[in-house]
C-alpha cells in the first residue's frame, strides 16, 4: 500500500473499505492516483479551497490572531477551508462568523490565488462588517479592527494575506478596487520566500 504523502491520501478505499490501495496511473490517466486493487475506485486528491473575507468597518479592516497552527499567534483575515455544499461566498461569511463572531455582507471577489506548493486555492472577498461588536471565536486568540497604519505587517500569518492587504490599501488609495488573480509560489525548500505572480484587472 502506497500513499502520496505530499498530497495527502488514504489508507483504505473510501468506497469498499479495502486496505489494498496502491499509487499508480489508472488507464486513460496521466498521473499516479490512489487506486483500490479490490473494487477499482480511484481516490482523487485535489487542492483545498480557502474562502475568506476582507471585513471593513469605518475604513478599518478586521483581523484575527490565530489560536491554532499553522502560524498560531500571528494575524490573518478570517478565512478557512470551504465546506461541502456551500458556495465560496457562503464559506467566507461562515469563516468570519466562526473566527470573529463577525456578521458580514459579502461583496465582490477581490483576490484569487493558486498556492501550488501547499495545494491550496484562495478566494478572498471584499466585505462590509454589519456590526462592530466582534469577539474571538474558537480559532482566534483575539480580533481587532486595524487602520492601514496600525496593521501588524511583521506578524501577518500567510503571504497570501499580506499581499491581499497590500493590494487592498493600494486600491483604496487609488479610489478604485480591482480584482487580483495569480500565483503565490515558493522559491525553493531552502528559500521559503514567497514569489508573487499576480495580475490586477
């Protein structure tokens, strides 16, 4: 039994429960997949979708200080993995509620990033905070509203979030919000510095 540990995987077939799962290229495919030797089921492992919001109240942006790994203790926008059966906008609204007890109105898609080295895709939406009475959820140590000058730039948890905040304040300064899409790459294992390939529309 083999697993693709970099991409995640299964020990048992999710269809029939057999432990005879091997990593090989199925007929008609071009990539190695986790294939059940008993029933032939293919367990596809695909990138995770991350939905998030940029909640704003009176020119200030809501950030959450993470209580969980990865990057516990650092700040981020409310965001998390999309659940089955929900839209990206619904996921962004739910994450704001779960992480910051924040009631938000989701607006336009603001940023869409592929982050291939961690097999994730980020979709971040502009959002209007409907009530400033926010409080930490289970996954947050604290939450706060920040002006641009007060953003804790050195303590931002993830490159995608830092870049989104930079672009957001640039756009706000121009008086026009664009949509940003592209890739966030890592130079190498030895040099984890983020490389941004982003196109703004």
